[in-house]
C-alpha cells in the first residue's frame, strides 16, 4: 500500500474515532501532516539502524557494505520524497 494511502487511511480511522468532534478539513490536513512527519522520522531512524547493522555485519567486505548503504540511501530518499508529497 502506498504511503499516501496508508496515511489517508489513518486519518479516516482517526476521524471515525473522533466522530463526535466533527473534524474540519483543516484538522484532517493537520493530522495528515503529523502522520507524514512521524512516518518520515520512523523511516530515517530505521534506515540508520539498518545501515549500522550492514556496516557491522559486512565489516570485512567494506565494498559490499557501501554498495548496500548506497542502495538503501537511494530508496530512503525516494520514500521521503513520497512522504513529502503528502503535505
């Protein structure tokens, strides 16, 4: 499931849970931004953890570790760009 769909689904669930508060479109937009920022932080922290594990596990194979790190970094940038599009 695409990140934007995941975030929008979360907003709908929050809206349903807070149904008696009648959230405005602006409130929903703000919630979507909060979810997007939270997802971005999670992606960055997870990527850092995986990079550290890669370097630790592939220490003797430094070239392989760097190739993996570069690929992970490319995918992280694409994911973050996708998350930024939620705003």
